[in-house]
């Protein structure tokens, strides 16, 4: 397994952000991996998930959003986040030009990635994986945050905890079922942080990701 630290140039105004690429000589796919609103790219969830995905043949490019890079508490505006996602996708394609390219994100990172892809159908990304799509704030059930997903033309995988407080199950189920190219996989008993008692769910996420990508 090879780990490579990088700097992503987002724009002259925004500057650069840190990134980390995890791969092996047997990598068959490359996938960008965006962090959530509450933790950066080096959170233990993302670093371990990257390692597990790498073992499954999926190289990953994790990256910080500018608000994390600059140690600011409030998440970036969508326009800034979208530019960062675009920079990560471009870098992943540059690093692995011959591998199929996918995108993914945890919570906020997944939503910013899907927003970007919904308005950029020319993107080389073959599919997107949501590690917990944040359909609504906790305790405020709604589906408006999922409206942009209807504009996405590539396959989508929702790996969603059945107890995710950011997506009541009936709402994420109805949202995904309304999308032609969406697959919803329930992670039984898991909340938004993929906690379900003492069960270790990260290997399940990595295996489900590979199964879906391989079947496309």
C-alpha cells in the first residue's frame, strides 16, 4: 500500500488544500473521497475506510475542503466546495488516467460532490457513492436536499444507516426509489456515524462499495 501526500490547487482566490492518495500496484479503480462537515480528511473513519478500500482494489484520493484546511468552523459555501471537488476529480484523473474514476463523500462531502456532478454532466466520473447522505437536519425531516439528485445521469450508491438521524429511512427510501440509477443499501442499526453497538461496519462499507462498482 502506497500513501502519497499532495496539494490540490483549487483556484488563485481560494488557494490550495491538502490531499492524500492511497493506492496499491493492484488498484483497479480510483475514487475521490470528500469529508463531512464535522471532521477533515484525516478523521479515523476516512483514513481506515481508505485503507480498506485500497485492499479491495479501490485507490482513493482524500482531500480537505478549504474551511478545514484553514481551521474555520463554518463549512464552505457550495460554490467553494464545488470548486474543490472539481480539483480533486481532475487530480485523480491526472494520477490514474487509465482507471475508471468514481467519486464519494461522507455526509456534507457527498452532498457537495453530488451537487457539483448534477451541474457537470461532462465529468469523467462513472458513479458516486454516498457514505450517509444528509437528506435533512436531525429532527427536521424533509427531502429538499435531494432534489438535485434528479439531474445526475450516472449511477449512485447510497450506503445508509437505518437509524441515520440525518435521513429518516422512509424518506431516503422514497428519494432513492425515485431515481433511475440509484441503489440503496441499508446498513442495519447504524446511525449517521455508522455506529451500531460494538459492530465494526467499515469492512461492510468497503465490500459493498466494491460489489457495486464491479457490477456497473
